[in-house]
């Protein structure tokens, strides 16, 4: 009994509380609503310039009573890009049609909403094209034209975009160029779209790095600052701090702000980027070097000659060595020589210093450039050296391309074709019997001298010991040498003959040639033995000419003839008195110093001789009484 009374009191309290929380209308709708309806059953047409419009939703029960359930319903839009809804408040967004749906319990109600634009056209201040310089913002305005012809600035409310965001960006109409190129600018508002071509250019013509070459650095070396500049048609601007510097291997080398810092051995690519310009270079880091050594200590060249750059070896602090030839940066400090395609080229006579840099270290090599040698001439073409004895090396003269002739004896480097001859300073020593060729080298040229190593010659026999030659005539000298064992050898062409007066006669081998009137002495030597030949060159009679080809005389009469001698020099001389005159028939006619005298009737032949030449003429003598 007591339990029943307590339960009844509890149920009564619950009923009173429900009545307070849920009014009769609401409670009835939750449990007995049969339909939903809006306060306006017609489809709506909204304009984009309208404010949000409220829509009220009612729940209808079976008695036809209505309850406002706008706030309790679940609202949605089929196309939020056209219109949105929040607790019955509908906001137009863009031109189009959307269906608004309200759900309450198991019931739903829909309303069609059409959004229209009050504008007929959207235009941009740069209708055709927008030209932008990287780094300089450019403002574009958007204007909407209404149906009544009025316009509105909608720059701040349109939706802005660029087709390629890497080329340019736009915020509320302000265009900023990011990289050189072209794209399009678009503005959308109230269902309208306006576009314009967008061109982005750099105000500069290129990025300049100083230095820009590949770099070689050593661990522990002081950092190297790379400077970045951009240039236009009239100026250069330092943009080092604005350049984006990156290293492909920061463990090897870093490039913060363009400052290169070497850390460990290796190679990295450092890239510098500014606006649309990019440049890169390699940085190679080596161990710390304590010295550099070039493969040569000096270089001698002749004009026009080129040589490969010297090798350079580096010695690291740990004692290891490495070939640094490929990373040496070579330079010269004058026009005497140039560097072309990895070679040192001699341009002009003079001295210059070749400098090779590797990181913060360098080597210097003196370079001497001389005029090109056209010809080298040794004092003798051959040598004869007694086995066990030494002979001075030939003296040598050189004719250079600049026209000078110089004695280069001290600068010639001699080598022998065989070890049978030993080069000792300025002498050659014969070690054993045989023959060899000595090669003398100077700059770009060389000469060869034949050498015969033999037993001692005791005497020389020269034939003839004197010569009389006519102009342009030649004669061979014969020289026979006798060895200490009595054997003989012909040495005619091995005497290295020298003429004391080459204007009178020259000698080549063993042949003497007369080249001018005069005299000379030929001197030759072999194994230290000397022979001489005196040569006299005189003019030779080429032909004789008589004044009369024939004579007819009467007995007792006479006539004097003239003889002209023509020499090989071209000279013509009257030699009548010097010629030897003879007659083959003195009883008919005599001939004395050119005077022909008729003695008796008959015929005679008169002859004149001079200089080894002869000429004759016939003489016919008749009796003086004969008429």
C-alpha cells in the first residue's frame, strides 16, 4: 500500500514537469505533425545585391494547427555556390538555381530559389593585357555595370585568380609578378567573368656572379664571397642578399648569402637564383695543401709555338699527393703569350710570367719567348775524331724570323745517335771506332753533324795544291790521307774546306767553283791535320775576232789586221799586239804583230793565237805587175 502511494506521487510530479517543459502545441507537433509548410509557398527570385531573406517553417498537426519550427529544422541547399541557408535565412551567392530543403522529424519541405544578377557586364581596368615587372605590384580594378547603366567598383568583392600561380599572384586586384612568363588574370562576380592577358617580365637583363667560374677550395681556407648583381641597359644593382643561394651538398660546402665555406672533401653545385635568372657553378674542396709543384720550372718558346700547360702536383698536410692539373686557373700578365684552349701560345718575343692558381695558392713559371729560328748553320758538316781523343763541338749560328743572325753555340743542346761518342760539355769524345750523328737542338730547330771515329791519320796529300780557274769554272780537289799503319783513305769531301774569299771562289765538299775575279785560299782539316790550296780566278777568252775575214794583196804591199778578244766576263779587248801571229807560207806572205806583208804571188793562211784561242784568215797575193 505504501509502495503504491509513493509511485503515484512520482508519476504526478513527472507529468507536471513535462507540462512546463513542453507546451501543448509543441508537444503535439512532435508527436502528431503531419506536414510542413513555409510562410511563402511561392518560388523565390533573389538578386545578388539583395540581403539575406528569412523563410519561416511551420509544422502542421492533424487538427490543422501550426507550430513555428524554423529553428528546430535541419536546413540545406542543393547548390551552396548559388544560395546558402542558415536556420531559414537564405543568402544569394551567385547566379543560378538552388533548392532549399528543410527537414523536421520525418517530414521535409523544399523551396526553389533562383538567384539573378543585377549586373550586365564586368570589366577590368586593363581590358586587353596587364604588363607587370617582377617585384613591382600592379593594381587592377574591376567594375560591374548594372541593368540601368550605372557602374559599381567591385574590386574588393570579386574573386580574383591567375591561371599560373608560379608566374603571378593577385590579391584584391593587386598583381605581383613572381617569374618571367605569361598567364591570364581572371575576375568573377555576380555570375560574370572578366579576363585579361598577363605578361610578367624582369626589369633586368641577366644575373652576374663575381667570380662566376668553378671554384677550388681547401679545407680550412677562408670563406669566399660570391657577389650577385643584376644589370639593365644603364645600371648594375647588387642583389647578393636577395639571391637565393643553394648548395647541392651542404656537408661539403655551404653558400649562405653567397659566402662559400669549405667543410669536407668533395664537389658541390652551387646555384644562385634571382627572379627568373639562375646561374650555377661547381665548388671542389680538397684537403689542406702545404705546397704546389709545377712539372717545369721554366718554359722556352719561339713565336707561334704552343705547348700544353704544365702539370701541377699538390702535397696535402697528411703527406699525400694529388694531380691538380685539371683545376689550375692559368693566366699570363702580358701580350707576349696567350692561353688558348688549354695551351700556352707564344705571340711575340719577350719574357712573361705564367701564373697558375688553385684556390688560394699559386705557382709562377717564367716564360721566355724568342723569335722563331728559320735556319741553323754549323761551322762544319762533319767531324773526324781519333779514337780516345776529343774534338770541340761545332760552333752554330742561327737566322731568326725577325731577320737577326746570332751565335747560339752556347745554347745548343747536343745529343749523339750512339754511345760510341760521348758528349762532354763543349767537346765530343770518340770512345771506339765507328760512325755517329750528332744532333744539335735550339728552340724549334736542329742541325746534324756526321762524326767518324777512326785511327789517327799520319799525313795528307793534296792535289792540286794551287788552281787557276776561269770565271764560273769548277775543279775538284783530291785529298788522300795515310793512317799510321800505312793504309790510305780518300778524304776529299771530308776536309770541311773553307774559302778565305768566298767572293772569288766557293767550295762545297771537294768541288771548288770560281764565282768572281780574284784569289782565295782554301783551308781544310781532318783529325787536326790542315791542308791549303791557293786558287786564282781570272777572266778566260771566250773567242777571237779578226777585222778582215780574207785579204787580197799585191806583191810588195801590206795591211794591218786587228784581233779582238771577247772574255767570259763579257769584256772585249784589242789583243793584236799580244797575239802570236804565224803564216803557213812565209814566202807568200808574212804576219808580224798583225801586219800582213805580201812577198810573192800565191796563197797563204795567216793565224793569230791568244788566250788559248785561235783564228785565221786567207791571204791571196798577186804579182804587182799583173793588171
